[in-house]
């Protein structure tokens, strides 16, 4: 794919850079959105009269629709054109953000979050597909992939920081309204900067689309229900059972359909499956750290939303900085070594967080494990993305990107559900920190399992064939 030149002159490097900046600005906005409202939840509860149980749906409504529709969104991009699908998704996301930011009732806010998730599921998979498709050579693809991974990695923690600033100095509503000017700018200019990809003439796998969407929703809801109602509740068990049955139906449909929603051949690659497993587990532990730490900083250390958000700044800065050198590390040490090392560092950081107490101070009790955690996830996210996307044909890049993001979304829901459930069982009434050792200790064990998976799934030094740090997608 090429940047639209609107004339006979060849596209300039400046125009390509502007196109990349525009696409990645949208990705940063989407990556922030799940957690940008976390530090604002207490004020949202008061302003819109949420019950404690209903308040979780400010997060869950977005997570359900986003996670449930990612595979479909990715396939639509491949079929209809990535630019067209991307622009439509951002438009839906912007409109929903406006409605949510102006909401006067809890029901309107939750509904707006649902539509934010729908828009994000349409636009998100096209981001990586466009980054790959618009690159003219291996060097440009490596640069684009590196920036995509860095932006995606820091987005969630940056959301906590920005959410804290906006909640403290303006209003929690601007956690949503800030998307409007950014998204409107993206919708207005993207068609002028990037030429449409070649739509793939295909018949949509309707059965696959329905089963994949409902199956993803059921699995994500199962994790949400586990955190709220327990793993043995009827809602949790039925959700997981329904999800399993729907995914079996999805696989059967994909095996029979000439142009399935997801090419099952992509799942027959051992390193790709290993990358999916490691990413799901580590993203889950990362989200559980952000979710729990935001509450610890406010409830135990007494931080304001602003200070709690700024306390995550070292995490954001470290991840972004290390992400810039990871391409060279992949070329030097290979994907396997980085995934193992990163997973072990995440495990060590969780053991550090397990030591947090009532009398703890930010330094060293929070900052040291936070920095270790940042290094760990930076060493996992880039190699994991490489392992999942390596060798994917260009006309399946949208579906593969949707698979990657669905993996991260379900992993995040799983991590928060598991850590929250363990915390709830272990906590003593009136002592917030009493449940942290068990919860974070279990998280450390999960991250260690991710290291074992990385060790077994990848052959030493041959797990990837890096070109300038990152592999190039197949063109046929």
C-alpha cells in the first residue's frame, strides 16, 4: 500500500511520517481508553449515583464489546479496506465518547462505553495492518512496528496518568471527551494521507462471525463474573461453557468455509501459539498490577487521583524507552530469550508488590518493583507481537491483528479476574493490604508459567527471522 500522493509527484517521507503519526495517535487513544477512567471511578460513582456493583460496568461494558468484536473487526478490514474500516470505527468511537462524556445517568454512560468498544474493535485491528501495509521496505516496517508496540505498551499506564490529571484539574468527563478532538482529527485527515488498501473480495463467514463474537463475549463475561460472583457461581460456569461451545462451533465453521473469519493455518504455528499464550498471561498480570496499584495508592497511601496517575509515570517512561532498543535485542538474542527474561522479571516484580504494607512508602516499596515490572513487560510485548504477526499474509493482517488484540483483551480480563478473586478470598475486613500477598504471589506464579511456555514453544535462536529487528509479513 502507498501513501496517497494526490498527483504525479511521489509521496514524500514527511507525508509518510505524518500518516504514521496519525494512525499511531489513534492507537494511543484506543490503548488508553480501557483504564483512563480507573482513577476517576470514585467521582463517577458519586456524580451518576452508581452502586458499587454497577460501577465495574464502566470498565466491563467497554471490555465486553471490544473483546467480543475484534476478530470480526479485523476481518472486515481485510474485506472492505483497512482505511474505510478504520475511519468508520474511529467515527463510532468519537461519537460514543461524546455521549459518554455528557452522560447524566449511569445507564447512558454504560451504553456509551459499549459503543466505544464497538468502535475500537472496528478500528483497532486496522492500525497494525495499515502500519505493515504502508511500509515500502524492511526498515520502514521495523520502525513502524517498533512505534506501534511502544504506543500500545504505554497506552494503558498513560491512561492512568492522563485520567488522574483530568479528574483532578478538570472533570472525570474529560477522560472521555478528550477523545473527541483527537478522533475527529484522525477521521478528517486519514483518507488524505493514506490510500485505501485493496479490499479482498470474499463472502463473510456469517456463522464464524456470530460464533466468534458471542464466544468472545461469553469468555470475557465469564472472567468478569468470576471476579464479581466467584468461580463456582452459575453465571461464571455457564459463561465459560457457552464460550467453549461457541468456539468449537467457530472452529468447525472455519474449517468448512472457503474464506473463514480466521485462517486456522495461522494457529498451526507453534511459536505463534506460544506467543499468544505468553502475551495473554503477561498482559493479564500487567493489567492486574495497574488495576490494583491504582487502588493501593489512593486507599492506602492516600494519594489524589492526580498523584496516583503520576506515580505510574516511571512505568510509562521505562516501557517506552526500552521498546526503542528491543528490535536490536531481538536481532542479537532472539525472541525466546527476551520472552523468558521478560516473564521472569514480571514474576519478580509481582513478588515485590506482594510485600506492600500499610506503612509502605512509594520509594522503595512501590517504585522498585514498578521499574522491574516495566522492564519485564517491555521485553515481552515486542517479541510477543513479532511471534504472533510473523509470516502473516498481508491480506490476513487485519484478522491476525484482531486475534492479537483479542488475546490481549481476554488476557487482561483473565488477569484482573484471577487476581481479584484471590484477593477477595484472602483479604481481612478493613485491611486492604492483607489480601495483596496471596494475590500477587499467585500472579508471580502465573508469570513464571509464561516463562516456561516461552522456553518450550520456541527453539533457541531460530524462533524468528528478524529483518532490521522485526520480520516482514508475507505478501502472498
